[in-house]
């Protein structure tokens, strides 16, 4: 099967990496990054950035945020300039976790000069081998500054919980092979009833709803970005058979996988013209 490739721009023993964005116009193929988050801040460029099943026009100054396992690709029409920050979840405190799990994939910046100057200093200190404690403080501040412009705060009327973010992280890593909430509860070492209560309090959704949303998102991404047959997509997501997958997909979208793929192709063609 020829699914979506996974690339890694960070070493297994690295928790953080920051660099300038490559200043080239070259379309990239849809791909994923595993095990780390990617924060891209652009102050120049033009074209399109596709994240999962959504196309975003590149209109700097802007920020793009990718969680582990998300699919993306670039199609630039003007040379991009900016920064790329790669980091692992272990660097973040509770406030940072709340931000990254509420941060949207695209943020149009209202004010970028101070943020870009901060990132420039962050990059310089990173290249100068500053301590991890200092670098973590930079990252936390940058996330707070970006969240301030995107209003990506946790809902004020909902309590936050580290267990909720751990569950979301586990789902991102295991949605294709672990399909029962009891298994996730076992990994978290809590009763399934407690996990259900935490998710409903934090997000207003049950664990099953969150898991199904992630499976559905991956299904849409595979249909939009690969030539896999419906049967192969079902196998990739470890459904027992293609009819079960079609039923699942239609339940949440009111479309068959084939019809969704046709519409996605039309949408992509329209956006890039």
C-alpha cells in the first residue's frame, strides 16, 4: 500500500529544534511528522498550505501549527521566509499543553514585528547552545503570544485536566490500532468512567467522540491525498472490512468515501487555479 509517508526533521533524542524556513519555491508531497509538534511562522511568501483536508492561502504574517500525525504539504507561488520550531510535548507546562491542544492550524497575525523579533532571538540563543531551561521559557512565551492573537485559550467555563491532554496525545499516536476507550483508560491507569467524565468536562465530548473524530480526519486525509482504494483506506485504518468503513464514514459525513474524494479533488483544483 502506498499511504502517506512520515518524515522526521528532528533526532530521536532531541526535544527542540528551531531554524529558518527554506527560501525555495518547490511543491512538497503530502507527508506527516511523527512524535513532535511543528510551529511555522511566515513573514513572506504566497501560495497554499494544505493541512489534513483544508487548504489555507499563504498570506503573511501568519502562523501554521501541526500536531503529531497531521498531514500537510506546501505549494508556494512566492519565496517563503520565516522560522520553523519543532518541539516535543515534554517541554511544556500545563499552560503550554492547554494552548497547543486548543491552537488552530492557521493563525493570521494582527501584529508580527515583536513576535518575529522574539523568535529571532530565540533562534540565536538556540544556535548558541543556551540552556534548555532558557529555551523552554522562550517557547512558552512564544506560544502565549501566538495564543493571544488567536484567542486559543481553554474555554473559561470548562475545567482543564492533564489526563485529557494525555488522552488526546495517545489518540493521536494510536487511533488506527486502539479502538476501545477501555484500552485508553488502561494506558492512563484510570477507570473508563473517570476518563469519560474528564473528557466531557474539558471538551464537552465523550472519549468515543474524540476518537472517532481523529479516525474520520485521517480517513479524509487519505482519501484527499493518496490514490489508495476505499478497501485499502479501510485496511490502513484497521477496519474489519470496507463496508464497515463506508458505514462509519457516511454516518459522520452523509457522504460515501468515493463521493467525498470526488468533492475533495474538485475543491483542491479550484483552490490552486
